C-alpha cells in the first residue's frame, strides 16, 4: 500500500481476468477517453469502474453488521465485471 499526495491510497495486486472482462475494460477505457478527450489506461478504467459501482461501505453506517468474508475454493478471484452500458 502506498499513500498518495492527494490523500488517497494505492494498492498493487494481481488479478486474473478472462479475456472477455479485459475487452469490457477496454471498452470502458475507450468511453472514458472520449469523455475526457485524452488517452485512458486500463488502470484508470478499473479505478473509475470501482468508484462508480462500489456499494456504500458497511463500516460507515453506525450499528451495521458486517457480513463474514468468504472465499471461493482455491482462492478468491474476479470472475466478471459489471456490464458496461452505453457506447463511446
């Protein structure tokens, strides 16, 4: 984990994705690039997707119970990403 000057943190990790998910990230990067009128990396597309689709944090709600973490057999992996709607 690394602290960034803007007050956020950066975590580096390796995630195995099916090619279909990589293609959807490419579509997301293309859509963002058109919107921002500059090149966008897949990293930026992932960050944007995570920021726009993450649910409200359970720990931020007082008195909320947090569900127990469960892992799939053989480790937890990302099997799919949220579908991207719209066009670039």
